């Protein structure tokens, strides 16, 4: 064996016996980010903090159950059909002046209001997520209404 081979063998044996944190030492398994750049690491850490925040949130804000919002018919003379399309598809027939509370899973949605088969106004795009909005003095995650 030549001199370089002996040195390499000693180094490999030392690394094998000592262990290497980058390659799965037990205490560092969950927090190993060796292949990530700084942006990916920051994004990962931000996502982990958001996940912890969601896990500690109240049942009202649990994404597994959906985020609570309202559908409201302000017309005092007509019944409207409210159709919500997105990750979930829901439809509500709401009478004059009626309100319906509902839960939707997070995502992008479009709400459309129908009077019979005719669309009333334009489709309303909205996002369901953690952020709350003030809707007529009440905090909700999303809302849809007719005039």
C-alpha cells in the first residue's frame, strides 16, 4: 500500500467511527438542510413556522375542517342560487335576506350568483385561507353576497 492510500484509509475509518452530522446523525436528522441554499432554507423554515401556527390554532381556523365564511342574499324579494367553484364545489339556495355559514378548505375559488338560470353580476374570485376579513362587523375567512 502506498502512502496516499494509507492516509485515505485512516481518514475514512475516522469518519466512519466518528460519524458525520451532515449524513444523518440521530440528533440532526430532522434539521438537515445540507443540500438547500439560503432561499430554500428560509422558505422551508417559514413553512414550518406556519405549520406550527396552524397546528396551535383554534378549531375555527383548522384547515382540515375548512375555514368558516358567509354567503348572504341581500335581496329581500328573490331567492338566489350561490355556486362556489374551486378545490370544493358547493351550491346554496338562499331565500330573501338569508345567510348561510359554511366551511371551505384553503384555495382559490370563484363565486357566482344565479337567478333561475341567469347570472347576476360578474363571478367573484376570492381566496380562502388563514387571513380574516371584516364582513359587516364580523371576522370571517371569506364571504360571498348578492346585492
